C-alpha cells in the first residue's frame, strides 16, 4: 500500500472529460476515489454503447494493462470525480509479486 501511495497521482476530472479513450494505449490503471464514470465503446454505426458504470472504489483500465492491449472502451466522467493514476511499472510489479505469494 505504501508503494502505491508514493507512486500514485490524483486529479479532479470535470463532468464530460475523458480519462482515457477507446483504442488508446494504457500507461497505468485508474482508481475512482469519488464521483461517477461510464465506460462506453463505439457500437454499430458509431453509436455509443455503455459497457459499465464505475463507482468510487473501482479500478479501471487494468484489463488492457495486464493484457498489454489497447483500451476497448472510453472512460468518461459523468460528474466531477477524483481519480488516481497508478503507473504501469508500479501496478505490474505489485501484481507479479502478489501472484507468487502463497495463500494464507
């Protein structure tokens, strides 16, 4: 937890701002501290399809980061939100460490 606290950066996103966009490359993951965010992607004929609504306490962007693939959705803020960013190296380093730990 200390390693994450030292590496994360937090930012206020305003309603309507994108946190990341579909097709973009992930450089880390995002943790929603407060507010609401929607994940959506372009459907048939370019129409937006909402994939998921994100609430405080949720992580976003981790699937693309772990699979080293572009984002499959756009994250858009629905109301002013506080969101923290955890860099790729920190998240993946901790992910690898915890995968090797035996279960208690």
